[in-house]
C-alpha cells in the first residue's frame, strides 16, 4: 500500500507573500517541510503541489535546483492539484501537508499516517481535536475518497482548502481523529507561518535550538517555551484565519 505526500505551497500568499522561500538559517521554509516529510519514512513519494501561475515560477526553479519533485496545477482549485498528483504517482492514500509548517515533527507525521492505515479510515487528521501546537497539522485521505469529493457540490472554499468539505460533512465519510496525548506543557502554541510575527518566532526557535543542524523535535520546542515564556508573546496577537467565522 503506497502513500503519497502532497505539500501544497504557493508564493502569492496575501498575508505573507513569498513565504515558501523565506530563509531559515541557510535553508528555506519549503525545504524544511519537505525534509521533515521525508524523515517520517512513511511515504512512497513526497511532492510539492504548487500552481501554474507565474508567481510560482521562482518556487519551481528553486525546487528543481534542489531536486525536489513538484507538480503545477490550478492556483485556486487546490483539490485538483491533489487529484492530479494521484494520476501521476501510484498511491492508495494521500497525506496533505502545507508548506507553511516548517516546524512539523516527522514523528507526528508518522504517528498520524500509521493510525490512518491501521484503521483503514477514509480520512484521518490530528486537527479535529488539537492536542499539539498548530503547525503540526497532518491529514490523510484515501485516494478514492479524495476523488469522490469531486462528485459533491463544492464551494470555492472547499476547492481551496481540499479537505474542508469532509470536515463540514463528517457523516459522509469514515473518519478518524488522531488524539494522542503528547503530554506537552504548551499545547496551544502557534507554530505555523502566516504573518511576519510568525516568521520572527520561527527564526527565534531555529536560532535557540540550532535546528539547521537537527530535525524538528516537538518536545524540545515545548521545553524551549517552558524555559522561555517570553517567546509566546512574539506572535500572541496573531489570530488564525477563519472560514465562515470558524477556525478550521
């Protein structure tokens, strides 16, 4: 059973343009996400899914130079990018990661994927009930369920956010919610990258943990915040973007 990892990314973010290629101590945001996915050792292939829009030419040139696989598709219909990927790469399941989570722990990725496969769910994620910081989001979906989404009457927001329709209509799918308690002191941290404040925090974490020479570790990051509570203030005023007045 082959599992494909698709990392959605684009350069035209309204809140933080070009964030995929922002530097992280000699690396870039998108490379860090890609390498963390590879380190989980659960994927047949890891592919960046970006758009055919000219704003993503620079990103694709970079990925090509780094020998990172990528597919270009619709700018706004991100669901179609994932479906296109299943046509290029043989797979039974697809894992959706986003290119704005450079601190994601590869062990968390493996935990969620293993849980999904062991229980044969159509869709599994660790974001229905969050027990770890935002920025460790992992979503798994059966290839058939992904393709089946196109048979429903989808709104633009469903096409852009890929799995949103599943989460809005849980009765239509066999769902799994991964809810492992990692026994963290700081479960509600915001470790994703949407705003300048987020980037400042991530840079601070990289510097203090010397992450350019080591892989992401959820527990080390948790300990860092416990010992340096001032870090929480860096992006404290930033709020998650909402869809229909709800943070998904």
